[in-house]
C-alpha cells in the first residue's frame, strides 16, 4: 500500500463521522483589514457583488457589526449551473475596535466592492493615569 493511499484512508476514517451542515448564513464571510491613522480607525471590508442597500451597520464602544446579504446571481434567469464557487447568502461580521472611538462620528462608503468605515478616535480617560498630591494632616491633640 502506498503512502498516499494510507494518508487518504486515515483522513477518510477521521472525517467519516463528522457532519458539517451547509448553511447559507455561513457561506459568505467578508474579509476585513483594520488600520490606524493619526486620528481614526479605518476598516476596509471586501463585499464584491453587494450593494449598500443590502447592508446594515451598527457600532458600539468596542465593535462594529455589519449585517447584510449577498444575493445569488443567475445571469440567464433560469440557468443550470455546472459549477458554483461563489458564495452568497446572509452574513454577519463583527470587527473589534482596537482603540476608543466616537460612536457618533462614523462614516461608511462603498466603492468598487469595498466598504470603508472610518471611526474617529477619542482619548480614553479610563486608561490615563495621573499623579495626585497627598497632603499630610497633623492632628492636634485636644486637651
């Protein structure tokens, strides 16, 4: 028995009892890049074939949530597909915000299949450490 056959049998045995349900909600998962400029956090999310009207964006103090749908395309109307490699369906993408941002100052623009979300950074008062003076009070004994 060749090494390749042995490896294939090993993989077949290992994955034989694993059942992974195919769900449309998990078929499409947009990729994201997150980077920082001097005054903002920028997220660029690839959404080829998705229109802005099919998206909803939410922001909280620590994350951006993007929900939407990538619709199936049937160019001929009733085409019989021989191969389908492009994914479609509903999706939900949560992207963590790495630094404090003003949730009231968010812009989002879709251009050529890329959604760009810009969040304005703010100073995080919780992380700032300040030194304070401590005065010594001398108690006077009452007689």
